[in-house]
C-alpha cells in the first residue's frame, strides 16, 4: 500500500501555530461564519467516507457552504490541514482508552493501547496511507503519548526502552489494520470476495501439497489459516509476554 500524503510537508510553523492556538485569527472581512474546528471536522468526515484524496479545499467549501477562499483565511492549504486532522484523530482515542492504572497493571495498559490503535485505524483507515515519519505534534497527540507513558511507568524500563514499547505496539497494530484494509480494498476493486479468491486457487494448491515438494505446508491442519483465529489478540499477548520477561530481568538486576 502506497502513501498518498506526508505529514509535516507544509508550513510546519503555521501548523504548530494553529495546533497550539498561537496563530492569529482572521481579522479582515465580515464576521466569520466558519471556525477551524468545523473545517477540520468536515475534512475528517470526508476522509473517513471517501478517502484522503477526496479532501480538497474546493470540496470542503462545498461541504461547508462557503467560498473556497474563505477557508484559506483559517488554514493555508491541505498540507497544514492534514497536520490538524492527524492531531485530532491520533491523540484523543488513546487518551480516553488508557485510563490511569496502578504501575503494576502495565499489561492492561498495553492491551488498551493496542485496542485503541486498532479502533483508530478502523474508524479512520486513511491514516494508514499517510507518511507519519515527521508528524507535527499538537496538544491531542502529545496528551495521548503522555497518557501512554504514564500507563507504562510501572515497567521500570529506561526512557528509550519505554518509547520502544510504544513503537512496538503501534507497529504491530498498524500491521494488522493494514492487512484488514488491503483485504477490503482488494475485494472492492476486484468485485471478488476473500473467500472466492482463495477458493479458486484451492485445486492448484491441493495438487501442490500432494506433490511432496512442500512438506511443512502439507502438514498444516485444516484450520491453520482460519479466519476465526484472532491474530491480533494472540500477537498482543506475545508482545506482553516478551515485555514481561524484560521487566522481570530488570527487576532481578535491580
């Protein structure tokens, strides 16, 4: 899956001003009927329904019933608007899902963090098509990260290790979400369901398994690729198991 947009690709200073409330409000012209909040909300709604390419200043002006030039009094362009959209959707779910917990309850925090990320990607699949290597951090994203770090404080890891825990959980979850999205997109683009796609390959794969050339695959049980198996829950628990071993190691050393 290729990305369609890159965060932080516009006027970063202006994005930061808008995110942290230091930018000047429109002062010229008639009393504004719009607000930055309405513009961002409308942009997210369009992206959720039709994808990020559908978001444009012209489209938003139609959605909001105003002239396109009116939008530019609030936000310089789509690049800066994307920074505002990302901050809005990235931080709030994490802040809400990761409730304050006792330090020893960090495994529950990891589960909550993973579940919040998965729900976020399912609600806003366009996030998976944004290059976020240079995300412009606003209040919402910072609050979400702060909540995550607070919930993991009981692990007793170094700061870089704790950040790595967050990265590991996010990376695993985005991988699961990406598989879901790509499967749905493939079905939509081809008009062929996932089940039908694999069913058409079954005669060829069955013959290949009987050839003896693929012994490991041939020995797999019939439910090896079952859609009922929860790969997400399994992976999260394995991550927690690995983290638990490191936490115990650190505690023993101390």
